[in-house]
C-alpha cells in the first residue's frame, strides 16, 4: 500500500500551508507527497519540502496519521510530522507542481495560516485541522 507524508511547520502560531486552487475548488493542505520506492518517511518528506517549498527541513515527532478518505486514494495511509525549516529560501521550490506541462492541475501558493483560523476554511484533511487547533 502506498503512503503519503506531510510536514507540519509552525512558526509564531502560524502553519505553513499550500493554498490549492484546483477544478474550481480552493483549499489548503500541508506540504508533502508520496513516499517513493526505497525511501523512508524522513527522506521522502525532505525531498518533497525541497521540491514544493525550496527549503531543507528537520523532522521531529509524528503528530497525526490517518487512512485517506478520498475515493482515488482510499485506504492509503497519510503521516503528518512536525518539522522545522533549517535552511533554504522559502518559495523557491521547483518541483513538478511548478513546471509547465507537468500534468499537475491548478495552482500552488504558499501561505502562513493562523492556527485559530483553520476551522474557518477548507483545510484538508479536516481531522488534521481539528487536531492542530486543539493541540498546537
């Protein structure tokens, strides 16, 4: 079964998120993606953050995990790790999401969200949003 990993990066009570506009929907999520063959969760998340954010991260604890509820990824496990930025220039990511004709749809915008506001927007997955507002 495939797995996904995502980074929870918090600074001054704000969560670093990716604002997605895709197929007429606007929603926010944490940076991250698929664990590729031969990768550990740590290696995959460091790669994804470099591609999507342009930064190097240091992982801390596993904060949250869940089985995906989306139809196309039903049963796929998602792992959310606390992380902090240790180097790089935020916003300089050059992963496939930012390249023309890569097959990715919609737009990606980095955005710092006030944690207290997460419950007022379409933050995905909603269970993570609830855990963040209750525990951070």
